[in-house]
């Protein structure tokens, strides 16, 4: 999937992105909030993640900030199947780019793709309880808390960690709107 928002470009990872990916995500404060990223995060983890085979119906993209200079890798966003048959949204943003709305902007593009191109009925998501900023992103995207707290393994933490569960029903035809909504742009799979 390729998508452009007002400030960002979402695209698949390429082999030449490995160094930038390692520099952007290789921070314990980031990977501890992801379920499957290891700590310490090594260059070979970035290369292995890029080389992994993915389904075209479950896109995973790197997020690049567009500007006057060359695009800068600021994070990642994607959807994937869970073991219990749900489709889950996940994202991360490099610490030097936190609190600028990039996760919400990229998330809106991925939710829009899931709704319009993939025609998924719903997405689930969650955040570890000690990462409330991620809960704010999910609410900005229209996700609703389910009221359930589940234990989820964090590879970087090496332990089960409490996670708040959220859901977004996509088949209601509701569009995410707020004052910081991204300008709709064409997408390509």
C-alpha cells in the first residue's frame, strides 16, 4: 500500500530502509510498547522485519515525513491478523517525532484503506496501560474502548503486560473526523 496524507507518505519497507528503520525504532521506550519487537533491537532485526513476507491484504508501511529535504522515516503502521481471527491495527513513532500527530495521521490513512479498499468489517487495537498516549491516538481514530483489560506478552519486556482493548466498527460508514484530520489523498495497493 502507498498513501499520501497532508504531511506523510506511507509505503512498504524496502531493503535500503534497514539503517533508517534501525535508527528510528532502536529505542527501548518505543519497543517496550510493541508486542513483538525485541530488546535490544539490533540492525539484523530491522533487516529481518523488512525481508519478512507479508500479505497484500494486511499492509504494513513505514511512515515518512515529507518536506523540502529528503523524506525522513518517523514510524510504522500496519494491520495484521491475530491468532483469534481478528484484524489488528498497530503503529509506532520514533521518539524524536512524538506529540506531533503523526500516529493519528498515518492511522487515519490505514483505517481508510481497511474500510474502503479491504472492506474489513472492524479493526481491533490496544495499548499497554503504561502507554496512555497510544490510547489517545486510538480515540482520535474513532476506536472505542471495550472496557476489557487483557494480558499480552511484550517481547521487549519479557513478560505479560496489561493492555486496554479497543474496537472500531468499519461497516457503519462512519468517517473519522476531528480538527487535525488528514486531507484525503489517493491510495494504491
